[in-house]
């Protein structure tokens, strides 16, 4: 295939009404022009109707191709006609070389893009055409001509982005072209494994060149000499052509880096260019190449943009990704393990996949070490997600999660280790050894789903290893050392800290404080400061978390005042940050398992599983005075003995809490809970339930409180008796268990 020759022409900016570009003033038409336009519309309607009828009849011939060509020249924003042309070209009914036919499509698309650069159907058809040309070029002559074709497309994208750097149609097309470039580069891969391809990007122009470009017409594609121009006659008169010099080859990642740098230097409020830089930092690192982007220099560059326009969102999003999100480099890990009631629980840094009905795909093995090598033992088994209760499969109203079909996967952070039948059980003797300091080694194979930086779908298994002591959550194992072990759970709150990252976070927090002295009303700076303060507390010492709680709360309250339209978002962010601070402070306290965890009064609407599971082992939890509508991951804290959840917005049946096997006291006052027909048996340890102030319960039971007893507890056990304090006029409903002396 020959390289497409495209003459230079100006891109009409009058169609752009977004991104600060003014629309061209509407010119009033003369009566003669209106009459002419009316006749054109009538002719076009008749033509379109005829073509749609031909498509329904599956008429695929040269006449239909010519008619769609003319129609799309007149009105290119007609998706059905573009689809009709693809059907005709794929039917095989058109005579001629497919490559020549596709080149005709490129010329038609060139005219369409002159009229509008933001039409989905035009860009989709261009993508389809480029893919077919790429396949033909590769099959005919290898990667050379295919790369020439893609150079034209990169030039097209580059010039369109010079006109409108936020044209997401163009960004998407460029990303697809870069994917084809990587495919073509495999044929010319260097011996060192570096993918090279021809470069069409020249060095970034200086300011004078940019000013000159701003006043000159912008070509849509790469520069080429059209037929009939000066020099063309000389070539046609038999002049000897000058051999084309060897093309320079560059790294594709470097090509992306140059483009993003140039566009951001021109206008740093460019979400797509910042996003391109995030993708570059997530590409697999090659052994012979250092990191493309130095984080320290990148943050210095970001600071320039922040001080130029502190209220621009795009640069703050990139700053958040560089700092809090650790550039997407966090690896899946097992943060900690815990032992409760002679069962071993495993916690991951983020949700991993297993099946819905207990046939988990997570395999694991546990090795218990000891001072005596002869006492070491290994147990093979599987991991089952916490919260899946097979016995409640027929009572879906009481499940913590909706019922999933057998072929659906479930994502969960907390898992229970189930030994295989052949490996033996983990007995209480081994638990006592762990209480004396014995460590364990756990190897788990987790299924991972997602996408890579280049958009490739990922589905693989990853082996994760944990070595260290487990957190002993049973009361008989309480010891001073439990706090040191529990501190390993802090990794669940934020990405795994290290000294270098801690220094980076402290530096950025200090920079934000300096900016706020100059711009005290910058809401993005206040939001970044709240996030950084919590991250710094987690990465340095958890004991510092309570000290920053008031400061964080005050900052979020100020943001809500500055930006009242997003008050709900800031309220949730404030609650999540305060919950992290309090969990970190609880982890750092002495004898933390015995100490109540107080998360009350912070307007918490949703408890994050990450934050909740960091407190696995807690026995007393207080979430009163918030806005919770469901308990969610709180019901995975199987160690809870006392739960105070009054004055929230909880809905559903109170018996959902009975899945907590060690629960003793339950307070659900002043919520919106109701009683349903099914009954989940209460745990044997339960002593008191307070449901006062739930209107739905009183509306159902009326003045007969015994209905509540029958619903909650069913048949009385021989050794227990439940008494109820019931007063509908005062919305009082308190149930208390007492031993039966007549049993």
C-alpha cells in the first residue's frame, strides 16, 4: 500500500462550542439561500430514505456505494450510512482491489473530519478502515508499510490535539493506533527486547514556532506534497528521485511522554495528557531502561501547575495519584492473619476473587513453625470468604450479600482458612504455641481480574506469601504483645508504607500547608491536605492519628462551606478519614482488643471493608449517631461481643446481626428496622437486645410484645428464658435473657 497523501487544509474551529472555544456567530440567510437550502434538504431526505430501503433489502452493489459516498459528503453525521458502507465493502460484491477501496474511504473520512471532529460514527469508521489497511499492509510487505500508515494517523491526531487538546475522540483513536504500533513493533523488535517504531513526532517547538502555528492553517495529517504542486512536475519529467534516508526509530513510551509533556506545557489543564502519563508509569519496567518519569521531578513540575492555577482539578487529580495512590504500584499482599475460636482468618490488601457458593478457587497452605523443628507442621486447604453462610441460602432476606449463582465470582478481603480433610485440623494445642510466640507461614494463590495499563484484559493467579505471627483474638490469649502483632493490620488502611514514601508524603503535606497560607480558600488543597494527613499518620506512627483528627474534621467542614454543591461528597470523605484515624489510634493503643473502638458521631454513611477488617479482633464497637443504612462489613467482625448501632438509618431485619457468633449485647435503638417472617437463630452468648424507637417494629407488633420475642428467638431453649420490656406509647422494646431455674 502506498502512504495516504493528504493535502493541508484548515480545521474549522467554529464547530467547537466546548472547552472555552466560541461558536461562530450564526449568519442570517437570504431568502434565496433559504430556498436553496430547503431544496437540498428535500433532496437529501429522499436520498436517505431510498438508501435506508436499499439497506433493508441488503442491496450491496457499486450504485449503493456511490450513493452513500455522496450522501455522507453532504451529511457525514449519519451512523447508519457508515454502517451500510462497511456492509457493502465486506460483502465481496464490489469489483476492484480492497486496498484501493479502503483508500477511497480514507478520502471520504478526510472530508468528514473537516466538517466535524467530534462525531462518534466518523471516528469509528476511521478506526475500522485503519484496521483493515493495517492488516493488508502487514500481509503484503511486512511491518514497514503498516508503520507508514500508522504514522499518518499519529500525525492526524497530533494536529487535531494542537487545535483542541481535550478532543477525547482523537485521544481514543490515538490510543488505538498506538496499540497497532506495538503490534507492528514486534516484527522489528530489537535483540534487547526494546520495541522500536518510526517516529513522526518532532521535538517540541519553541514559543516563536508555537505563535507562528497559532496563526497558520493547521493540517489534519502529516505533511505530504499533493499532486500538481511544485516539484511534482519535475518528478514526472523523469528526474531521479532522491533515496529516502533511513527513518529514526524511537521508543513508543518516549513518544507518548513527549506528546504529554508538550501538551501540558501548552495548557496544563489537560486531563487526557495527565492520564497518559499515569499509564506510562504503569507499563512493565524493562531491565535495561530506568524509569521514564522521576517522581521527585514530576512533583516539582506539578507544583508549578498548582501555583499557576490552584483551583484547576486536573493537576490535583494527578497529584493525588502520585502521592496517595502510590502511582498504581501497590502489590497485592496478605496484610495480617488472625486466630479466633481455633479458626485461622486471612486478610488481603484488596478484594480477591472466589466462587459464590463456597467452592472457592483460593488454595492455601499453612506451616506452623516452632523452636523445635520436629514440631513444625504444614496444612493444605482452601480459603472461603467471610460472610457466606450456606445455612441461610433459603432465607435470602437475611443474607449479608445478595444470592449469587454458582458461576458468579465473589470479591472479598477477609477469608477463612479451611484445612483439607487429609491435612488434619488446627487444634487448640497449636493455638497455645502461637500464643507463646510461634509464627506461621501462609502461601495463598489468589485469582486476579482487571486491565493492564494498555487496556489488555488480565486474568491470572498470583501466589502470595505471609510470614509472621497471627493476631490472637480470643480472650484467653490476651497479652501485652498483642498490640505489636495487631499493628500489622494498619496496612489495610492505606498502601503498605515505607521510609521513602513516608518522606515523600511529609514533603507534600508541608508544600500544601505553604500553599494554603497563600490560598486559604483553595478547596482542592484542603481536600489534598486531609488525605495526606491521614496517609502521613499511617506511614509514620499510628499514635499520631488521634492528634490530627480535629484538624482533618475542621478542614473538611471548611471545604463544605466553600463548595456547598458537593457537600455530600465532602461529608463522606470526612467520615472515611475520621474512621481511619480512629482505627489507627485504636490499633496503637495498649491492649487494643479489650479497648472499645469508638466510631460514633462522625456521620458515617458506609463502612469500608478495608477499614472494618483492619479492626478484626475488636470486641466492643460503637457506631452510634451516624447515618449508616446497613451494617455491611461490620458483620464480618466475628469477634464482636457488643455492638452499639443506635441512632442511625439502618433498615432490614435485626436478626441479620445474629451471624456474629460471640455477640452478647446488641443496641439498635432509633433506626428503621422491621421484623420479617424468617428467623435466624440467635447466638448462644446473646444476653440483651434493645430495639426501642424502631417504628416498623411497633407498627407490626402493636401492643403485643411477645410477637417480637417469637420472631427474634423462636422456641425458648431449655436453659434460657427471654423477657421483654414493652411499652408502645414510649416506643420501648428491650429484650433480656435470664437463666431458667426450672430447667
